[in-house]
């Protein structure tokens, strides 16, 4: 074998191959192979930025990575490093003064821990395979630049671990451990900044964030309401019927959905039906606009597989991974424009040249005016609806939009939402598909809110399109009103010049009709009304 290697490769090539593969230590479950990774692991900087003492330490470790582990056996490692420095001086590779300075310097290791993110690296590998050819990635000396934000990753990991521990302690399912997943992305660029694939965050294994395909429950409802808004026949104040319905299916069975609390609410405005996640109202609305159109909206937003056209689609029997859900909600957070998710920003060759030049890929997924109306309704989810518990966990005054999701028999707990800076999805459930007893608000929402709270992101304040205006309506009845006239007045967005029925005794309260206004302006105006 040695003779064959000598015949095909130069000494330089053999040495480089060795330096790229030699074992240099252990980071939890991950083996540290190669001087490039060793430099990052021990010193948190590239190999070409190491000084003589740091290079000598890495060289010294080669003889016995466990015996000369600088974290466990600092004195041994220091003696070994200084021996290497003497050899370098005798070989005239460094001068005596440099050797003396390096020998007198501390080892200077980076703090241990927090360096291995297997779920995120799994996404990086998949995106490398998606965006680059095998020939591109076969070259030596490549540098891969990712979108990982260590602060966001740490926030997501901590939020998931702490909440799962709390939920397990309160659960009656003794001996079973809840699992979960969290993804955080930047909606404008599509950059995925954090991925948590399970509660054992530092361990390789099943990546639930990318591969757990589960029913999304009420996370599907924004697509139903968006489809209705696109028709022009519906707006946030349109009154729809929340009443029992029975449908005979093709197999002869009868489907009779119910609201989560087994109540019927009668005639309600669309804004309330979405905020309080009313099943009966949503099914009636979806059947009116048609299942094919709802399925088409889902695919435009980012659903990868065609949805089965069953009525239960309207209540979220469609199965998606957390990554797919993030793609769908990215379009909602981005005003109807879908940015393709990415974990890899660039790959550079050994000379620092990019293998390819990628621009952020953005395309319109839905009409911006309809998405803006929907987004304003989704902010009511977190102020008046099923997601209102988020406010207690977020910085005071933070405006967020989102939706809870609970699958049949509470097997899956979801929350998807966005701020002005991030879009994020959290899922909680059992791997064996047992019922959790947790709604989206009880299980996934605390994980989502705690993650975003640690990131202290900006409020969600989208710029309204020219074709819409903000109006005050009663949350309970959809009649036009004002905060001074109705205690349940909420601000919604409707197409310009929409004729709304006024609440008796209350004059028109159209506000924020200027397209340059922001949500902050509306809140200030609201406060003026309350003070008055």
C-alpha cells in the first residue's frame, strides 16, 4: 500500500491528506478530525490565524489526543507544546525569541461546549446536496459559510429543553418523554438561523425538525382564510356561520366535525373565527370557496406534496414537517413573497473564490393585499384568541402574529408565528404518536414564545399596501365601531372603500387609511381614543 501511495501521490499530497484526517480529540459525540476542525474546536479561529504556540499545541496533541488533552491535562499539553517549539527552533522554522515567547504564553483555549449542532448541520448537508454538485464539493480546502446564529440556536435549545422538562413533570404519561422541534428563520432572506431536532440537542439521531411529518391541525387555517380573502367576497368583518355540519363522504361514512370545546358560536366575523380557531366556521368557509383552491394556496405558500382533497384538509389533516411549515409561514411573514429557505450562504474554494453565486430567491406566493389582511387577523390570535398567552412571555408591547395548531386527539401541539425579525415554528409531541393532552397553546406556544423572547426581536409592523385600509370593528359581531364606543373594538384591515355595517349608536371609525401608516401609528391613535 505504501508503494502504491508513493507511486500516485507526492509527499506533500500525502501529508496534506494526513493533516486533514488525523484524530485530534473528542467533542461530546463528535470526533475532531483534521487540523482545520481542530483549530476551530480548540481556538475558535481558522488554521491560518494560529500563532506559533497554538500550532505547536495542535502538533503536540497528535501523539496522544487523550493523553495530551489540553482541557483535562493542561500541564502535559504545555510540556508537549514546548517540546514541539524547541524542535521548530532547532529546525530553524522559528527563531529563538519567537520560541521563548510562545513557550511562556498560556494555552488560551476557547471555552468548552456549545459547538456541536447536529440538527443544523443535517440541514446544511442537505442544502449543500441540493444546491451544489458532487464534483463541486469533492475539492479540498472548501470553506462553507452558513446562516447559523449561535444566539438563536442557544435560545431555541434552552426553550425546548426547559419546557419539555416542565411538561413531562406535569404529565400523567409516566415513563414517556415528550419530544419537540424548533426552527427559526429570517423571513426576508430565507436564512435559517436555528434548528433543534429534539430534546437531546447535542446528539445525532432522528431530526424531527426536518423529518417528522405530522398533521398540522389548525396551522392550516390561515391558508383557508387567505383563499377566502383572495376571492374578494370576504373580509375580516364578513360574518360567517359557526354551526353544526355533516358531510357524507365517498365511502359512505358521515363526517361531523366539532369545535374544540364542543360549543357552537353562531354568526361571527371572520377575524374572530380565525383568532379563536373555530372549526365549524372554517369548514363552512372552506367548502364555500372550494377544496381545490385551498390546496392550491397551500402549495403556492410552500407545501411540497399535493394535499389530498378531503374535507378534513380544512382542519389540518395534511401532514408537514416543521421545516415545511416554516416555509409556508415565511411567505405570510414576508407580505406574500416566499424566500427559499437556506442554511448555506456560500461555499468558497481554497483560494477564497465562491463556487457559485447565489442571490436570495424570492417569488410572489399570494397577493400582498390579501396577505396583509390575513396578517392583521393573525395578530388578533395573540391578543384575543388561542395564542394570547404568548404576551406574558414576550417583552412588553411586542406585536406578533401567529397560529396555534392541535391535531386530532391532541397528538400534536404546534405554534407557528412571526415578529418583525423572525419566523419560527415549534412542535411538541410523542414519537409513538400517543395523545399528549396538550393544545398548541399549552405545549408548543411556550417553547415558541420563550425562544423569541430571548432574541428580543422587533415587533411585527408591516407596511400596508395601497389597496387596503384599517377599520375598527366589534370583535364579537363584526360591526364597524370605535374604541370609544365598544369595549371589544379591534383594528382590522379591509379593502379600501369597503362598506361596513355600523354598530347602532356608533359613527364610522375608519382609521389609518393612509398607506404610509404603520401598526404603531394605529396603536397611538387607539390610545388617544381611550384617553379621550
